C-alpha cells in the first residue's frame, strides 16, 4: 500500500461517516488515545475497508454495525495508532519479509526503510519488482534513497551511485527520505551532483537525513543550510538540544549497538526547559536479531516511559510525530476519520505491547501471534541478489602480515564494537613466524574482494582470542571479511561461506563450529525470526567463550569496512584512515584462480 497511500475513495467513507452505509468493522467500547490532544477518550471506531470513517459514539451518530460478527469488543482496552519506525535497516541478517512479520505482531505497522543493500546489489528492474511484492505485506513499506555507499567501493562498483540511478530512486512514490548522509563532506564542499540530489529531494518534498555523530553545532548548522532536515546520531542530551535548536527533527536512538534512550530522555527532562516533544521521534536503528526478543517500537515506548517520559509523549513520538515529519499525517499516525485503520489494542498506556493489532482495517495479530502471513517472496527470482565469487581463497594469501613503512605492522584496536584506533608495531620483537598473530589477543583481519582481485589486511586486537578462522560475507562493502590466527582455517571458513552464496562461518581446528547461511546477497538469511534469533545468539555466546568483549559482533562485521566512523577501515583501496582518507597500507593483489 505504501506507493498509493495518498489515493483513497472518499464516497464510501462519507457514506459510512454519515450513517448511509454500514461500517465494514467496528471496534466498540474502548478508550481511544487522541494523539493530537494527548487525552484518552471513550469512543467507538467505525471502519470503512482500510480507513477510519468515524470515531465517537456510534449510536448518537446513527451508525449501525452490519452484524455482530463485524464488531470487535475492546471494552476496558486502550486503542492507539499503529507504531511507525522512521529509521529501519531491513537487512541486519533478517530481510524485509521476516522483519515485517516479526514487528507487526508487536504493533509496528509502518517501516521507513534504508534502501542501501537492495539498491547497491539489485538491477533496477528487479528492485522495482521486489518493491511491488513488498507492498502486499501487512506492514507498510516506505523507503530512503541513499546518496552514498557508506563504504569505499572499487571503481567497478562506483557507477551504482550515478545520476540516472539516484534520480530514478528519488522519483519513486514510496521514497520519503534521502540519505542517511554518512558521507556528507562532499555536500558541504558543494559537490555538484550531491547538491543537485539534495535540491531534487527538497523539490519533491522528501526529507534529508543526516548522519553526523559527534558533530559540532557549527557543522550541524552548515548541514542544515545544505538541506539536511533530521538526524538520529545524538548520544547525549546536549547533542539533542543542539539539533533541536537548529530546527532538526531529532530521532532518539535505542538500538542494539547504542541503547541511549534512557539517558537521552532523562537528560532532556532535567532543569526547567520545556521539552519540544513534537520535534522528537524514536528509532531502533537496525537492531540485530537478539534485540527483537524484547520487542521493536513497542520496546522503545516502554523504555521511554520507564525513563520518565510521560506516556502520551512516548506514543506521540512513535506515531503522529513521524507521520507529520514525513508529510503522511493525513493518512497515518492517528486514530481519526480519514486515516488508515492501523490500530493497536492495549491493556493500558503503560503496556505498549498490543494484545491485538489491526492493520489497514484487518486483524493481523493477536496475543503475539500472526493471523495473516502476507505474500511469499520467491527470492530465487532475483538473480542480482546471488553472491558472486570469481576466485577461490588460498591459505597462501593469508600467510604474511601486512607491513607499512619501516616494516612495521598495523594493529587495529577495537575500542567498542565499531570504533577503532590504530597503532604501528614492530613484529620482529615478538619473535614468532610472520603468518601467526604476535599475541594471544591478536588476530589477522582481512577484507577480500568478492571478485577475487585484492585483499586488505591488518592485525586486530580486542575482537577475541585464539580464533582459528571466522568468515563473514555480512559486512559494509559486501565482500568477504576474515578473522583468525590460522591461515588454513581462515581459507576453509571463507571458501565454505562463499560456496553457500554467503554465510557467517567459523572453523576451529578442522571443525566447523558455526555456520549461518546468508543466501540473499551474502548479507541476509531466509530463516524466520524465531529461528534466526537463537542462531544469532549462539554466535554471540560462542564468541564470548573466545574472549569477545562486546555485545554486538554483527555490527563489528558491518562497520570494519564502512568508511564513516573513526579511526581506520579496511577498504578496496587499502587500510584507510577515515579522517583524511589516507591509505596507510596498500591492498595485496590476488591472482585469479
């Protein structure tokens, strides 16, 4: 429905509202949360197909249900609008179908999605066909249009972000946002094509999302002047205030990587300042599968309330605020006449996990169980999502450490799951063979071109201890990421991942101790969430047994090749320092086999 949400037939709505036509369904006897006033009001809700025709006392309005079977008794319950996730990444090992089926059970009926994985992998005809299929899901799918790749790509892949492809994406009716702009420096340098794309977005009424973690108020002001309208990267309350003062729509994040919401809510409410709640939204920002055991947007609402946020404000941040920001409030974000009938039935405002979910006028979930499945997607029909590998991986490729000037070896230190710091070390002082890591905590990390042409290597410290060979095709550049201390185990794990069309595979000694196939572009699974969650938890548990200190290794996989975070990253051009884009170590050139 996303693409045609602005289309509606008014005549049957008018006839239902005026009592000349019976409602297709009635939710009777509940307390309706009015997102415009923040009040609870006892009211019946009459539906006309997928829209709300009337909210109030139906007897007084002269509106009669068609029959008892069309009435849902919600006496003693609270009705709130379906939840909106304004910043979804539907490819964190799961795919859009499995994500939608999971989150709609918890009341999220609209996703505004990152397009990066599909846009960078798929032919445009296939992407258009997939979008049409996804529009039949019970969750409405809207999209961003990325303007940069978030990773340094080889020249052969740079045309993905050419003029024709980006402009076509910005013209899609379901696209509500440009960005997020992880590489925003070219925009501030007035690069012609980047400026043109933002100008086109503004002309079409499309929002522009920034990505400026730690940016000064000066930089944020320049980005606002350049057309950026929102940002989700605040990690302190003062950073939220900086964005609010500059007119940004500011999204508070509580993700598996950055669970910042309680601190942000409590910080905003300190002192005598009036919080401009209408300029705030909330996001899960692409949580990895284990997070979803707690919930999704419902979990955000619960977390905000527990942190001291007034319940009415928490629900507004998850419903009407994103609807207004994305210019959808005539259709979404409220239980009000004319809006799409996305309604969550709650026990109370303090319990955001719904007991029943109505999406587009149809009951779709009850007591945490799906009542509908939506369309099945034949993923085999999308050839450009097949992970291609043009060469085999040999242990000889991994038998030598990378060296910089003076023969020193680069060592990446993981400061947290995604932030790195690099030092140079003299490996000869360790007195061991060059293809073994110098210390117990040191592993070799390598990014290997999916076309088999290059390999960028470094030592890495702080990922784990004594891991023989771990491979992941899930990463920011969509190549092959390897960790380990044993070249043969690393090659074996890598080749095993590639022969499946993509996977996370771990070989310890000669034994495969973990394997998660990722057949969609080497990045996402076909497993339903009830299978994927425990499989991902198993990876985290096993890594912790080998000394992994952090809670979200999947994001480490993702961001080691993503060139928008400090300090160094593995890229097609070599080991790169992000701040000045200096290449510290060149990649090895591989012979095709």
